[in-house]
């Protein structure tokens, strides 16, 4: 089934060809929602953009388009306004039919896509370090994008490119041999917090003690050569960190497969071989580099991307090149999506360029960097603890749940309700975690955003609790009226009140929004859609009697309520947020 909007676009494109010839095939009709409902639902502005090309007045062009527009089954008679705007208003009968078709569809009218093998690279914490608030955005955005693509039918491989290799491990292993040898010989002998502290101590020694630095480098060599004790120590450190990462992923309902830097280590030599055979790899100050096109250093000379350092070691760029090569050649990925902070935009632009010049990227393959901004405190500065430390993700999630529980208990007391501890735990956990996720996803990901518990837990505004309450409201109708929504499907949908019509039109836009998110990778568009849906539902519910209405309105309005709840549930699930039957 074509979406309502796609159907409208297609018919306008056909009218353009019929009016002006095949050279206008595929022309964008410039279809946008009207600013004022009295002018209709959508406005086609293509006539203005064609005036110069067709050497005619926009209004005359608009008239010819309308004369060739077959749309009687969808819309009322089109109206030409101003210099050449074509105003279109859907017929109520058409909206009722479309809504009934969506209601009967488990996928709510959202078609499956032509499946693509897609890799989503997200989260990416470092071994021997705790996940902090900086990992929040990558993890949450990545999960949402992966869920959306999977729902549309794409073959998605979710990858966690953890930092599990490099000089830091030689440094940490050397320090632990001195101060806590059991940490590198016995499983689970230290907590992740202890490892973080040991890492800080090791880094200080590395920066200040030449002998320690030399021994650390020897340990790196031993690790890279597969020396047994060094390799076992590395495995134990990785194992301990993975356990802690998984606790976070379980809490956030994140599904992800680890492929750390170590996975691509054996593939790095193939990178240099390929680049050398193509004549792209050059020696520069003892290092092997590729000189980039369009990138210059401070002196205005071409900037090199270092592939192999002067000491013979590889770096992050080499690892990322090896990953691209493996993902496109071995995994046959058609789309690879990298979700990292905006500060890495330059790095990925450079790596993508080299990969393209090395012919690792076939024409049917798309590499996409999805950048995101910083999380800031209410003081407008990078979010830190009072002591100036980076906020641990575990602590942030705990705080969200604690605050949610406090708010819930106060509400229960105010309403003189009796609720079990299990209920309180379930609701406060779902609301707290949902609020954190939604607060992040509702922002334009390219922007920094201010982290505020008070705002994200508010029951009003563009927040998770507001969305969850709209869903709960529908479930309350079901309980109050003893309604089985699954038994309503055969009844007609009747739209009479303006709030019913507004809600119906918004419900029919879901497919367009989900497809846009999958293409453009901006989850905030889905959040905005759900927020507006909740608003339109509340306006409808406040104005229109449901349980007390006469038939056929009663059943029709119950179906509108049910479809709203199903839409909210689907939309929130794509965001990784759990709905609740009661709050």
C-alpha cells in the first residue's frame, strides 16, 4: 500500500508529465503541509519553481497541473491560491478508508523495504575504563537506528568496535604486575572501578618514569607477539570489562555484538599491501602515509593520513581502514553507519576517502558517519560530577531511576493509592530509563544538549513520561469500559469532529516518518511525531466523548484510541522505550 503522502506525490508527478511532457518526469512537486488547516492539508509549490524553466506565470502552470490531476478519489477539488500554490484537502471518505486499512495491518501501514545488508557501528567503549555519559549518545542513537532498519526489513549487523588493543594495555599490564598481580592472573579479582584507578596510576607512571615506559613498550611487543602470560592478562582485563559493559547494555535493552580493534589486527597488513599495490602509500618522515585530497596542514601542504607509524606500529586509522575493507569485501555490507561524536567527523572523512581511492567501496555501498554533539550540564559546560570527574553512565541511570521513584511515590501518596513495591520498581525503572533515552533522542543529534533530570522526567512537554501517559490513558479506557480492542476490527471508522480528523491525518503519516528516519538517521523526527500524536490524541479525548458516545461513533472512537496506542507503542519501541499499562 502506497502511503497517503507518496500517493499524492505520485499523482502530482503524473499530472506534471501529462501537462508539460516527459522531460518533467520525476520532478519534485514540492509538497508541504499547509500552515493553516482552512487552506487544506497539503500544498504543492512546484509551479513557482518551474516558472523560469517553462517561461510562464506560476498561476498558469498551476492551472495546467490541476487540469491534468486525477485526484477525485483522494481530495476535494484542488484550490489555486496566491501566485500559484495548489491547496489539497483529503476527502473524509478517503481518510476513513486509509485509516481502516492501517488499523487492520499489524505493521500499521508501514511497508517493508528492499533489504540491504547494513552494519551499524555504535557504543564503542574502551576496555579497562567505565562507560560514561559520553557513551550514552552513541549507544542510544545506534540502538534506535538499528531497530528502525530492522523493522523495515534490513539485514542489520550491530557492531561494538571496542578499544581493546594498543599501547595502553602494555602500560596497564606492567603496572598491575607491580601492584596487583592477581588482576592479570585470576578472573574477576578486581572491580572495574579499581581497574580505572589502576589505569590512571599506570598512565602517570608512563608519563613520568622512563624505565616504566620502556618496560611497558616491551609488554606491548610481548602482547602483539602472542606471549602467553601477556595474552592471558589481556584476556582477563577484557573479560572483566565486558561483564560491566553488559550490565549497562542489559539495563538499556541494547543488543550488540563485540568486534574490538583486536579483531581487525590480523587484517592490517592487507591494508598496507592494497595501498602499496595501488601506489597510494608513500614514505614520509619514516612513516607510511597516504596524502589526502582536499585536506591540508597548517602550512597549506597536503595532509597525510598515517597508515603505519615510523616505529612500524599501526594506529586507529589503520584499524578503521581494515574494518571498512572487511565489512565491504567479506561481510558484503551495502551500508555501513558509524555513530560517533562530531569531533571524529574529520577522521572519518579522511578514512572514507582512502577507502574509496583503494576501490574497497563498490558503487552500491554507502559509508555514513552519523555525528552527535556533547551532553552538557545545566551550567552549559560539559557534563561533569561536582568533583570534576566524567559522569559514569551507571551512576546517571541510577539517579534517573531514583528520581523517578521519588516522583512516583509522591504521586501515589497524593492520589491515596496503594501500590506494591514491584509495581513501584517496574514503573520507576521504565520511566527513568525511558526519560534518559527520550531526552537524548528527541534532540537534533548534531547539536549539543543540556541534560536536566527535572525536564526529562516532567509529565508535560516533549518527554517520555508525557508519551507514556498518553498510552496509559488508552489502556485506562479499556479497563474502565471493559473493552477488548481486538474485537473492534470489523466496525467502520467515522470521522466527524475536527479533532478526529486531525488525529487521523497524523496517524496516517507514520510510515513517512519511519522511512525518513531510516534514510536520514535523525531519530528526533520520530520523537517529534510521537509528541504531536500525543497532543492531538489528548485534544481529541478532551473534546470527544468515547465510552459515553452513541454508536457508531463509540466504536469508531475506541478504534482511534486503540490505533493511537498501537502507534505510540511501535514508535516508542523503535526508540528503545518500554510502554506501561499503568503509571
